[in-house]
C-alpha cells in the first residue's frame, strides 16, 4: 500500500513517477523499498492517467457502500444472491492492484 501512496504523493507534488523517485519517497518514510515491486508498479502505471485511476478507485470503493445503503424493495432470495456476486466481482477487481505488492 505504501508504494501506491508514494505514487500518489509524487503525482500530487507534480513530480515524475519513476522508480528512483518512488524509492526516494519510501526511503524518506522509513520503508525498505523492494525494487521488484517498484518496477512492477511503474510498469502497471505506464501510460496511465493517475487522476483517472484515482477516480476509478473511488467509484469501485464506493459502489458496495452505496449498494448497502440503498433501500431494498421486497425481493426474492434469488436477486439478493446475484447482488452479492456483483459485490464480490467489484472486490475482486479492486484486489487486482494488491497482487502487485
């Protein structure tokens, strides 16, 4: 997670997101950086718009909360099972970035 935070900090500061900069941020935070993880993260972000990724992450994280907060009309047990599957697939999609670390 700290690798993602380092990238977000660099982005917010207007600095170039490259391996050396991510490693420097992690070192300044007292985190022992793993160069393989940094390389994987940089490769995964190559050509990506950080602002779009942040917006997509917000939507994915907010979707299960919004679904739980929405009042449910009287439904049969079958649609409830389908809704649960959708939440699981959203969680699986969000977990994809976790596999980098």
